[in-house]
C-alpha cells in the first residue's frame, strides 16, 4: 500500500488529507487554530499550532482508519504565502509568526516604495503594489521595532518551509511561495540582492529554493518519532495553496483560468513566460510547473461578503441559515436582482483596481428589495469582479477559453450559473472539492515515481462534475448592470 499524505496550511486551519495510490481520498481532517490579534492591524499565530495540528490528526488517523501510518510513503505541504517564521541558530522560534493578514507595516511599505519604486519592484518581483501584506515590509518593521529579535535571526521561513523544516531539519522552499515576499527576482529566479542588502539579511538566512514537486529527502528521525511515520517517507516540495490547485484542477496550459471564490478571490492564468501588465494592475507569479508562469489577479474579499451578510442579517432557530438555503431563496430573484448592485469591497479592493480605501456599497436599494435580493446581488457582484479581472487578462493578450470554479463558492450551482452568464464563458465545476490537496498528491506521485507523467495524471485523476453554459437570455441584463458596477466604483473612488 502506498499512501500520499498532504498538508494544506491555511490562514486559520490545517487540512490534512491522505490519498491512496489511485488518488482516492481515504482520510480528511480540518483543524482550526486561533489567530492572535494583540493590537489593531496585528495578526499572529504560534507556529507550533501548524505542526501540532498535523501531529494530532495523524494520531487520530492511526486510531480510526483501516489504514496504517506505516502505509504513508510521502508527504507534501502547501500553504498561504507571505506569513513567515523566524528561528535562532539553534532552530528555536524567536516570536509568533506574522500572518499575511497583518497590516502593521504601513510606514515600512511606503519606505520600500520610496527606496525601490513601484515599477522597478514590479519588473523584479511581479508585484504591482508595495503593501503591508508582503514579507519584506514586515521584516523592515521587525528590524526597526524588534532589533533584539532581528539580530538573532538565523533562518527566515515561510509556512510551507517551516513544516518542511519540522519534517526534515532542512530549510527548503519552492518558487511559487516567493514572489509576494518581495525578496525574490522571478525572472532571474534568484534572491533580490538589493532588497536583502537594504533589510540587512543574507541568503544564508533564507531557505534553499527548489522547484515544486521534487523530493527533498527522507523524513528525519525526530519527525518519525513525533508523528509515528516510517523512516522511508519521502518529503516533497509543495507550493502556494492556489498554485497546488493548478495541478488538482488541471490548469496546466494556456487558455484555462481558475477562479477561487473563498474568503478572498484568486484568479489564476497559466502563461509560458513572465508577462508584465503594462498598466501594472495584474501581478505575476511562478507556476507550479516551474518553466511556466502565472498571472494572478486577486481581491481580499469575495465569499466572505456573503458570509458577513448571512451572519449579520439572518437569524434561525437552529443557528445560522445554511448557504444552500440562501441559494434556494435567491433562485426566486430574477437575474440582476431588480437593479440592486453591490460593490463587494468590504476590506478594500485588489485587482484590477488596487484600492485599499474602497468600501462596500449597496446601490439602488428600493422598498421592494428583500434579503433574497441582497443575497443574489452579492453573488452577482463577485461575478462582476471576476469579469473585470478576466477582461484585464484578455486586454493583455491572454486567451481565456474556460473558467474552472474552485473554493466554497463553487459548491453553489446558482453562483456558478451566475458567473457563466456574467462572464459569457463556460464555468467548470471539478468533481472533487479538495483541489489543492489533490494537486499535492499528484505532485508527490510524480516526484516519487508512482505516476509517469503530469498530463496522464491530470487526465486520470482530475474529473469534471458539471459544466455551466452561459445563458443568452440574461446577457443584456448583466451587461447593463456590469457597466453600472464599474461606473459606480469610478464615481465613488474619490469619496473612498
């Protein structure tokens, strides 16, 4: 028996999945952990939470599964980007991890923009904005505000790297994690020395860089004892979570775009070479297939807007109303929500209009509008947001033939159909929900020689559940309201 262990470390959870040698899911456990918010704009987490969640899950697997831990032959990790952990020379964690959501480094982001310039930074890192989210900004904050810690840093690790370090004792990262750190040159594929010099850090403090889906080595004896795994387990480089989803969804060639409607929105397009948006609205990343690149427009809020509305404006005797119930309610509302238009910028906007000052707007509210109208209008607003980014990609010469829908939003057939109607493109719903985990399992199989080729593996393991065809009857309504959505933002931009 050959089992693949995959670990997806999200912003507030660790998702551990185990697949058999035919990539069937045999075990799944999601463990949430607590984010620490000691001050306004501060978001941190104890790094031990990541590893302890994996440890607890494997102990439960051994107790409750018909499979054995000794059947696990490989492990791969994907994670959020930007969040980082610092270690001293003895491998001890020096402070809690600073999470990507943390916005403490506002002044430092301005300092880096003045020092390096937006255009120059964009051409090197692929990031069109210098914002507090990026790792370099927070390292500069630490250098200024926590010099007693900064002076002791021996290793700077991202979340995936930290898990690899706990599994192997080696400091290793992969290409896909690095672009939004502002520490890495995505064209030359080397650390950006000018940035390192300014931050007064060296390459020795940073992890070794490897492609995704490569064997790092065997699990360490220490990790074997802690996790109950075999000494023969191979540890494989993973990817940023969205990039792992490329493999798990079959987004491995030009013409395919994935959109992930989760808490945030991420739209990913495969390109054969680095493509830099002349308008500097769309960021560029390195693909999981390391000879390819990715354009990845994103927004900080998408599915979370619907959750916010549900949690604050619905009551139920049995707790919060379910999302399927919201779907059923909204199906009775006509396309266009009787003129109700939403700007879903509850935490600012990302691409294609990077505007941290943008706010949410409900426009055109009338006495006839119900909660069902608001619910459907929120769904439509995310479709408008996706369309604006797809149009930005197409204006750069990127072909978009079909869109694969991922994340929690893809579970809603109504939402998928709205997206198809608004975009005028086929929306494909995969046959498996845990796309990033599946991508990791496929990468592990390729890395360890269990699978022969990527193309064959995608054909064999990546299934389609449903295809949504755009309806002509709603096109005129959605074209009109999409234009209104764009104009409302433009007219309110100065007010924000």
